[in-house]
C-alpha cells in the first residue's frame, strides 16, 4: 500500500470524481480524496478547480487532514484570492487553539498565503502569537514576520512587528532567539540602511549564550550575525573568539565555516604577539581540513573558501599540503580547486612533493585537469626560484610525450618562465621549435611566436619560422596576429638586413588588410616608430621587460579583505563581492575587516592594514608604467594585470599618447581613405618626417598635435587633464588630472567626478614613495560630500620632502585615493619639468667648467622633431618652464643654445640645443651627473616645445 | 533562504518539486540541465550554478539530483548540508533514497519537506523529532491506517524542540536497554608507483545505536584520547567536558546517530594494511598489453583482511581483457572500461594474483595514462588508529544497560597509482 496509487487515476473525469469524494460524508473518504489532490499537486497537475471543496474540509479535528488542507492552501491561495478569504476565519480560530502545535501550524500557514487581501487579517493573530506563552509558537511567529515582510514590508513596519522581533533577541528560549536573528537578517538584507540588527555588548552576550543551546541551523544564523559586529577593542574580540571556537568541532560544516568567518574577521583585531593569536591559528587548521573529507559538494564550497583563507593567512594551512593532493575519482570541480590551493601553498619546503604530484596529474585522462596541472608546474617555477630548473626539465619531459594539448600548455608556461628568469633556460628553445607544427591553439601559437621574436638572434631560421606563420595571417586569431606583428618587428630590429621584406609584408597586412582596430593601431605605431626613429623604435620595442610577479592571480587585497568578511557565502564561492552579482544589489553594505587595535602595531605583518590608505607594497596590483609600455607594445601574453592598463594612467610621452587620443580618432575618420591610398608602404629607417603627412592626409599630422587646452603662460607648461582613474575601475569615482608648477610651487590639479548613484565623502589621498619624494603638502580637501553626477576641481599642493624610492620609469607616481566606498589605486607619470626650480640659471664660467667636468659618456643626444620655432621663441618658451638659456651662438647658420636647469633634488642638467633654420628637427645634447634623468628631461623639452 | 527544491532523476525528469515561498517555474532547471550536459559525467556537475535571477545549489545522491533554488545570499554550505539532511531523512524513512521510494511515499515526502523547512528556514531536521511528527510508513501501519482511518501524522507537540535537549524525544521506554557503539575507521590513501605512501589519513566515526529508557546521561572514555585531536561532535556532546577531561559526556538521541567523527592526520603514522604489486604496461605499436597484479597483507595486527575488491578504470583504448585470477572472480565492462576483481579474503600463504593480456583497439596509440587501482577491504575487530574505548558509564537512570563496542577498519578512498 503506497502512495503511488494516488497517481493511477488518469480518467477524464478525474477532477469531477475527486470533487464528489471531497464532498462525501465519510471522513475517511474525504481524507483519501485530499491525499489524492495533494499527490496531483506535487507532480504539478493543476487541481486549483477544487479550491472551495478542499477548503471546506479545513474545519476538522483531524490534524493530518488539517495539515494536508493547509498544504493545499499555501499552493493555491495566490490563484484564488477571493476564495482564500474563506479560510481566514479558521486561521484566526486556530490561533486561539489550546494546542500550541495547532497555534503554531496556523501562524505558519498564514504567512505562506501570499495574498495581499488576507495579510491585514493576519496582523492581530500574529501579534498574539509573537507574545505567546509557548516558545514553539513564538519562534514560528518570528519567522512569520519575515514572511509577511516579504509580502508587505510597509505593513510590517506600521504594525511595529520589527520592534517586537528585536525584543525577541532577548527571549529566554535560544530557539526563539535564533529564529528572531534569522528573520531580522533576512529583513535586513532588503533594508541595508535600517540598522535592524543593532548589536551592542549586551545583545552579543545574549547571542553567545543562545549559540550554545540552539539548533545547528540557529547557530549558523547567530554566527553570521556575530560576524557583522565590530568589537570595541581587542579584548572583546578575543572573548568572542574564545566563545566561538567550540563551534569548530561541530558536525555541521556550515556551522564550522560560519565560525571560521567570525574568527578570521576578529583575529584581525588581535595582536600577533598574543599567545592566544597563535593558539587560534593552530585551532583553525583541523576543521578546515576535516571539511575536505565530506561530500564533494561540500568540499567544493570549502575549497573555494580555503582559497581565500590561504591567501589571507597562508600560515594556517602551510603544513597541510598533502590533504589537497588529488584523487583520481574526485569530481573535476574539486580537482581544479585543489590544484589551485596546492600552488598557493607551494614553497621551498614542499616543492619536491608538489612537483612529483603535478607530474602525476599531467598524465591523467581529464584534459582540463591535465592542462591546469601543466600550467601549475610553470607557476611553481615562477613562485619557487630554487625549483625552476626542475620544473623546466619536467616540462621538457612532458613535451616529449607529444600529447598535443600537453605540449601546447607547456609552451605557454615556458614563455612565462623565460620572462621570469631571462637568459637562463634559453637552451630549450630548440626543443620547443621542433613542436611548432603541432600547435593549433591561439595561446600556444602566440606564445611560441613570442619566444621566436624575443630570441630571434639565437634562432638561425627565425625569419623562416615567422614567415611560415605569416602565410595564413588572416586566419589567425587576433592574439596570434598581434604577436606575429611584434615578433617580426623585433626580428627586423635585430636582423635588419635580411628581414626588410618580411616587416613590410606584415605591416601592410596589419594596416591595410585587417579590419581589427587593435591590430591596425599597433601596425601604425610600429610603422611610425620605424620610419621616424629606428633608435627610439629599438629602445621601445626591445626595451627590457619588467619581470613578472610571483603570484599571478592573487585577489586584490582590498577585495580579499572584503571577501574574508563573506566567508561561507555565495560571494566566497564566486570570489566577487556581493554587490557585483546579487540580484538587484539592493544597496549591499560593504563589509570590511576591523582595524587591528592590539598593543603593538605589527609592522612586520605581510597583510595590509585595512584602515587608511596604503599604496605601497602592492606591485602586483598597480599596473606600473613599465607594464603599461610592455603591454602596449609586445607583452600581450604577460600575466594578467588588473584590467586594461591603458585606461588607468595617463602618459605624457609622445609615443604612448598616440594611442590614447590621436590615433583612435584618426582611425575612425580616415579608415576608408587609407584603405584606398595604398601607397604608403613603410620605408624603414630612411623616412623623412615632413613627408609623413602627405599619404595619410591631415590625420597623422594631428597625432602629435595634442589637442586640448594649452597651459597658462604665467607658469610652466601644464598638460591638459587626462583620465587617471576611470569610473569603471573605482566603483563610480572618476579622477582626471594634471600637474602644474607656478611660482615655485607644484600642484596636482584634480577633477573628481562621482559617476555612481550614491554620495561620496571622506576623500583622502596618499602617494607611494617615488623618485623625487613628491608628496601632498596638505590633505585632500573636498568640502562637501560629492553628490552623484557632480564633479569637483581641486588643486592639491605638493612638496618634495616625501620619502624617496627610485621608480621605473623614473617619473612614475603611484597614488591611492580613498573615499567612503573603498580605496583605489592608480599610477601616473608626471612631466619632469614640474621639478625644474626657479634658480636653475648657472653662471657662464661655471657652465663651461661643469660641461667639461662631466664625462662624455654621460652625454645623451636626442632629436626633437617637427618644431618650427626659431631660437628666440624656443628660448623664451623654455624659460617659462625654468629652463634657462645661458648663451646663444651662431655657428655656420645653426643656432646653438646653451641652457641649464636644476631639479628639486639639486641635480643640475646642462643642455646644448642645436637649431637649423631650414630643418624642423632640433638636436638636443644633455649632460648630467645623473644620466638616468636625461631621457625624462628630453621628454619635458619635447612637451614644452610642442605646446 | 531556500526557495524551492526540485528532484531530478538521471534521465533529466523533474519528478518532484516543492516551493517554500512563491512558485518558481520549472524552467529554471534548464540552466541545470545545461550545466549537466557540459559536465558529461553526472558527478562533475558543479554544485553552485548561477542563473540570471536565481542560484541553483545541488547535490547528487543515490542517482538523484537535489536541486535547490535560492534567490538571496545564503551560505551555500547551509543549503548543501540541508539537502544532504533531506536525503538522509528519506533514507531513514523509506529504507532507501530512490525515485521509486519517493514516488511511492509522495504524500509523506511532501509532509516531511513541509516540516523540515518553513519559509526557507530549517524547522525540524532531527530524525527523532520528525518521527514524532510524521510516523514513518510500515506495511503494518498502512494496513492498520486504511482499516481504522487513523493517520500517520502525530498530533503531539514535538516536545523535544522546546527542551534543552532538542535531539531527544521525551518518554522513551524500552524493555531491553541497550547501547551499542561502532568504531568505524576508513583509510584514505594514495600509494605511488613504487609502493610508498604519498598521502594517508584515517577518517573515523563512532556510530551509536542507543535504546535506553528515560533520560540517560552517558559518559564514554577512551584508553588513548590523545589520538583524537581533530573531532566533530554531535550537538549532544558537552564540549567543556571534552576540553577539560577528554571524556565524551552526553544525553544521547534515541536510536541511531553519529556520535563523533574524527580524523587522524598524516602527522601520526598511518599503518597501511595491504600492499599491491603491479605491472601494467602497453606495448608501442602492438595492440596489446600486460596486466599483473598481486595483493598482499601487511601490518594487520593478526587480523584477516577481507572483502577485498579492486576496481580499475582502464584507458579508453582497451577493448577487452583476458585474465586469470588465482582467487575470486573478475569482470570487465567494455562499455565503461571498468575492471572489477572481487578477491574476498586474503590468506598470507597464497597471495591472490590476477594476470593476463590486455587487448587494445588496433591502430590506437599507446595509452598515455596509467590507470589507478582502487582497493576496498575490511578488517573486523580492529581500529587501525589504535583507538580503544575504555568504559561507558550511565547516570540519571537506575536500570543496568547492555553495552557493546565493535571495531572495524575499511578502505576509504584507497588508491594505488601505477
């Protein structure tokens, strides 16, 4: 006798038959009929037509029948609102029943009837039940408030149910407390500002007491609620931690993870010198490991969270590497996560074990997993320098297997290893080249091409290899095309004689036959560079690349701190803050870790103190100018920096600014015209700049014509403002700005624009240490909060007494800006002429002596092109920016200007500027005791003269 | 909180749905099916899937997908734990958690789900309480019900929910008072090609069956409690007592439950009770290979290793296998490529061996990957970690209970790489 019999009637008159049975006089028949109705309902059959008949059965003493009717009501009341009113009376009556089970059942069911008309009838019974003498009824009523709030929030507030609910937090019964907390948390989620869970030490104490006695689910709600509390000092934090730690031994993994969240968060406040801090760290490891022996679904969520914990506090699990070893029958989603954590935990101490495992994994069946394992070997090499050699040989072994996807992955990671350890493992290039033909994935092809281009001088037949790729140029993916373009240009710069044809071919393919704007842009840049100044081209294209950082995929520290506050939630599974994905993101409140308040402000801590602004020590996050240049020109394959770096900083250098402004618009306007003109095959190394304008129309001429405002005449030249921090990157805050120098004082002129929907306030700014000790001389003053769509202009005075650290490039400045929402980082380049001081004029005699005194190898020569000013105009223009002309001579029709300038840190720079009347190209010779500044002085010259 | 639940069988039919708030259309499961298709293998469906308006959190148990729909930020572990609890409850009520059992008892299932969750908040998940509210089906009861018209829904207040010990029902009465403890240890291990242990740990549990009248207060002590440094407790255990005295002190739930689970980590040396000698090789360019595996006992403290079963996922290129077993029997499924060798008991005098020829698809390249051997075994009367129960005392009740402790060691995820 099973319930399946209820499904057997499939005759046409089924509903009719049921109707008759429901109205039968016999109790038993009625009940059977209701059961049949419920059975049909559960499988999705529509039995709503029976509504009045079923409701008629509600008046009964039989509890089972009552429950079944309630089930039915909950399901169909919505579609029959008028009928549902019939049921109200019974509910009201049941709420008065002497049996608390009936009272609770009634209040529970009432809340599930999502019909507006009914809700108002429910308020009175609900109010009574919230104050019921029986805790079972009270706890059920607490949940009912949340239900009602979901249906009609206004009603709940007007009726004062929220206050009653808050009172229940102090209830004597732990179950009631837990449900009140759960209900309030759910309501609070839709009212982030309402401050429903206003926690104070007394209520915290209540919660901690209830924590020990309530059900496992209640413990989860209470722990999650505790995590939102901000203890007033480290002592309070410690006492909460002490009372939460026993939860780590709970059998329910959700309780364990919620407890871990509370501990991870409050630990932030404890001093690291405390004995308790160490004890706590030790206590955290076993429960986390235990989570991994649970069902695979639990393991997955646990692993995603462990991934965060390991990044925040690697010391917790550093001895537990082995538990992350992969079993061959783990589900793939568990395997991939384990692998990720293995790499994070890899260190010199355990690298041998890890490598042996990874090698094992690389021969498994699952393609995705194998790929990731191969990649992981490369990441180990980059992370643990001592293991690099072994990793490379392991990778070579794997390449010998000739398994196609293994070979491809291996090549991709070997490229990264080359970037990390240049000039160490290039002997393997020959082996790599053998596998050229088997590469069919864009990433692997691009990596191989990069290697060929980068080491063109060591590969005899580099030109042949690259040429072979060129045949199918248009069928390649953009990634490969871009890489091929760069590689051939590199090859050309290294072996100019034999590859001229090749470079012309690729440039014309890229610029004329492609409709990909990126490719064309890059093509034009190279072409332009090669044609105007091969020396500069060499410097740019073959520039030394910044080393890639150790950890390529760390979560950005501010995000990590935020995610730590969300351990155990969906946010922790997706590694995104809730605001990024929660439906409608109804004003999600940002959570942040509490500041450390312990006695010793531990400076040795590797983690960033979350309070205040700190731009230092985060090289992986700020796209440095070096990365930027590299990325633009040839390093597309490099490790992911956060977002497209071109958008995050402005550059005053000619070559790069082309991309930002001129070229884009040029391409847009002129693309058809250019396609047709066809006659501008680049003429490497011999181009005459004046002719450039002709084939391209006016467009190219504009390239150097930085449109936009020209600086004021009273001070030195001020570049137009550019966007430094786009709104996209900074949660709605856009910052654009420029630097200026007027009457001896430097300032950073900023425009802050609020493109978000909320008001911004509490702005602050801080600079990282930089080459010339630039620092804000006053705090960032934004007087009123910045309303949405408003902007404010601020001039921030700067001084040069900050701490000094040599940056690369020299004029790189890393800036952190804080507001009430978050902390944002960006970097920018400042033009060097803001550092030229007013007393930079040298005595003639002194000039001559110094010029002779500085060794000739310190002299640097530059070309300033396309400048049509005469000597006097040049002289006065430069003087405005504190470059002083000491003497002027005329030698064989050429004007020679001898100039001097002094930097804020006392470095003198001497210059000789040669101007030929017929030639718009000036020659600038710079001599300085610190030759590294010359290049930037030259840039300053160029910027000043061209504007 | 948990919004809705869909139960889906392996062929992709939604055979049960339950909504705790408003109704969510079945079409939301299309996202799940999409992920399922992508995952190919049923085990590989990711447990958390996001859709434009909902999140789907699922578990896979006994060939059924339990797919829950949530709309707001809810701890996924909370949902997953709950879903497992639902599956456990079905198992408990119907003896098996299968599509047929659920369909046969659909009304009870519906009532259970209603009791377990209210508006997405867990309500009653303890088996003791649920059984008081909804009586499990038995053949006798359904016959009686149909004759007398009584129902399987209790009309008492679930009293346990209000007391300080919500896990125990009141008024328990037995004529024979018994308390049994099973110490079950599973060895998870990875053994590498050369036979050395890459990773090994012991996952232990103490499962209890307590049938004691009234409100017994038990304390269980161990000879060597130091072994237990990583433990998860049933809520009934008094944590403070454990911290201070290393004694398990508790008022037990009635019936079967898991008292503690523990992990003996790799820091302590884990004894591996069997060794495996193996040669599995495939010849280049000839479509065959050799297979030779011997299993032997080691360090088993005088106990017999029994119930030995070896399963191997052979590479795809394997067509069939021609083997001879000195003991037990083997089967090879040419579709799934799974080789199963049911060895039985190992006698040290004559070690079981399985060897022969592997036939490969002709022309297929030599398989790159070497299959891992999955070993199962059982050792009665032994807890491999050495854990031993010292004594069990009962307070609070007058009668003298019958006590029993049983030990068993099993292979958990025990893998030998070749």
